[in-house]
C-alpha cells in the first residue's frame, strides 16, 4: 500500500501502445533511450514503474508499461503523459543526431492491476492492425 496526504492506495495499471506505422524502430540504442525517457517521466510525475518492456519484434512491436500511480492520475492521463512526453523528448534529443523520429500510433490499451496475458496484448495489436487497413 502507498499513501498520499489524503489517500491510501494500491492502483496499478498496464498501459500498452504501438509505434506509428509499426516500424521496427524500438531496437538497440533507440529502445534503451525510450526506456530511459519513460523512467524520467515516471520520476517527474511521481509514478512508479513496476515493469517495462520495449518489444522490438516486428510482428508484435509495442511498449508495455506496468505502473503504480496515485488516484489523482487516471489511466488516460498516464497514457498521454508517457506517449506524448516520450516522443517529444526523444525527437528533441535524438532525431537531429540519428535522423530517426519516434512517433506513437493513436490509441493504447489500459488495464488495471492483475495479470495481463500475452493474448490480451496480441489481441490489442491485432485490432490496431485491422483498424489501419
């Protein structure tokens, strides 16, 4: 359990999102930089990262973030922070140097504490692929 001034809570969220155009950009140094930026965002916003996977596999490329957050931060806000701030920071710091920009596809998956199965993540990715057709 964690506490704020006015609340005791145990709120954990799975948030999953995809890179724009499904490019396999989340490899090597890019993946490491994205992980680092996501940890910076969590520190800045007072959110704890419990688990973070940057999946580079071209068929299942995605970011899977499991975070613990105070009750004031709804899942939509968390997704917007992590997606929006990470792409801005990455592109500001590295796009001129490497020439490769990071962009995220619209939408995300959000689930509450518990176990998110690989099937759930795969279903989200498949639905997103079908929506792009």
